[in-house]
C-alpha cells in the first residue's frame, strides 16, 4: 500500500506540467536546459517545450496546442493578440541578431556602415546566403531586413540565395558547408560549436538587429482546456527577479546569451 501510494504521488507530480511553444533558439542556445529545472524545482510544475519557429509556435497556440508561447517577432505577436488568441504579453529578454559569413568575406560585408549596407553588398556580389525559409522569427526578421534594404532576394533563389526550410542548426550547418552568409541570433551563434570557417561578419550595435523575446498566455476563453493558472505561474516566475537572474546567469565563454528586460508589474 505504501509503495502504491508513493507511485501514485510520483505520477501525480509528473502529471503537473505545462506546454510552452517556443523558438528553437531558446533550446539550441541551452537557455531552457539551464533555467527550466530551477522553475520546476520551486513550483512542482514541469515545462514541456515544443521547439519550433515563431510562425509555427503561433499556429500551434492558435489551435490550443500550447498553454503559453515564448517567441521573438513583435509584429506577429501583436497580430496574435489583436485576434484574441493571446493575453498578458510580457517582455522577457533580448539579444541581437548578427550576420555570419566566411572568414574570407568575398562580399566585403564586414566593412559595411550598417546591416542594410552589408546585405546590399552580399546581394550585389551574389555571394552565397543561407536563409531558414521556415517562417520563423529569424526568417521573418531576415525578410524585413531585405525589404528595408530594398532588395528582393527571391530571383536569386537556388543560385546564391538558398532556403533550407529548416531550423537554425541545420541552416548553420549548410552555411558552414557552403561558406555562406546568413542571419542568426547571438545566443545560438555563441552556443554552436562547429562553425567551420564561419565568423561573425556584422556584429555591431544596430537597433535594427535587436531581437526581443516575449511570453504570451494562450487565451483560456478561446481554449478552456489550457492550463492557464500553471502557465501564468511560469510567466510570473520567468519575469520575476529570480527568473530574470537565472536568464542572466546563462553564459557561453563568459558572454551572456540573453539580456533580461522584464518590466516590473504594478
């Protein structure tokens, strides 16, 4: 009887979980591996992460397949909120995107005045560029930068502009194999080990490269089956001093992967 009771209690504890749809960068960078055990230990709530691009995370959440989502494309997030699928959107952290490329830098992008000038040089010289092409936050950011530079890379598709339709890891591996340029978030870049001859080509302060992450509660009025209370506990924790300190403590080679910037709640 004692054994059965212990097993029942253990199963009950394991059954208490929430599902968070999040970007691949939070997993690929090692951030979640570092911070989620801290939350689970203090709350008793396990966090099951569906690591996909932002576009897919939003689709899953619209369908009610997640309790909360942590994503990084503000325009898509605002649309998601306006449509009534999400509530209580909160800033969590940010880092910066950078352009990687071959050490030889055949496009001469490293000396560009800004990121738009760097992309212009890459396009003008038809230098190999790998794109995720998967409607992720990184992909949508990249497309926005091309638009801002008044460049349409689509005519170069399959020639110098390669779309992988994959996550950042697979895209970076292709970039390594092809000695190509590409866009990546700093957290994933610092965490990725096999970069081959690739280096950070354009990695300077630039407001247009800011990469803001926010967490959103899936609207329980739309999807009553979601675990809104436990998901809100996670949101409260990750935006609390304890959660923010846990994020700030995650480093690679002495460099912080993400800078916490949750606002104090009144």
